[in-house]
């Protein structure tokens, strides 16, 4: 489930997230990188679906973090609006990510220096057509 993938519409990105979720274990951290609209939240929706989350998954842009319960507990962070890493530390980010849960982090570049060394990375880029996305999944 690691490698470089091309998706042709959002349902394929959701499917990819769902497939990827199968390798996740409690305590895993997934850092997502990609511009606005590149599909980070769609991918995460697939991961949550795969983990058996029944709630609606949306970007927690205003409240920074959402918590879901599926087969595993899921913390979903979105740091788009965060300018100062101190704000992230203050919400207890470190306590959350070293916990019995899967942490999914949008705009992970904003917390790169406090991410655990061992993590998955998902890099999303726009493809050559409007609905294409190139998604690279790796394990550090
Ligand atoms: N292949 C694709 N994968 C994911 N999203 C796509 C794709 N093609 C078009 N889209 C659209 O791009 C947008 C992605 O939104 P979203 O997942 O919220 O992005 P992000 O969280 O990175 O800002 C959605 O409107 C979706 O319909
Ligand atoms: Mg998003």
C-alpha cells in the first residue's frame, strides 16, 4: 500500500484511503501534504471509512481537531489556519499523537519539527487533468 498512485476522481482517492487504512495500527501517525483542494480530506474520509467510522468526516478547519471512533480511535487534525506551532503544542498535540489512536494530520508541514520520526507520509499533487491527483504514500 506504499507507492505512487494516480486517481482520476474523488471516489478513487477515497478508495485509496480506504485501502491504505488496512495497514494502520493504533499509535500510527499519518502526515498529509498538499495544497488546498488536492484531496487530503477526501483521502482521510476513505481512511475513516476503512476504519469503520460512521460519523461524517469533514475538515476540522475551525476547531483544529476532530475525534472519531471506529475500529480504532482517530484524531483528525487540520493546521491550515495555524501560524504558530505554540498553538498546536497548547492543544496537547504531543499527548494526542503518542496515544492509542491513529492521528491524521493535514498541513503536516506546519508541525514537521514535532512529528514522530516513525510515521507515514502522504503527498498529494494535482495531475495533468482537472480531476487527476498524484498521491505518494511512504513510511518513514
Ligand atoms: N482525484 C481526486 N481526488 C480527490 N479530490 C478530487 C479529485 N478530483 C477532484 N477532486 C475534488 O477536489 C476537492 C478536494 O477537496 P479536499 O479533499 O477537501 O482537499 P484538501 O483537504 O486537500 O483541501 C474536492 O472538491 C473534490 O471533489
Ligand atoms: Mg482538508
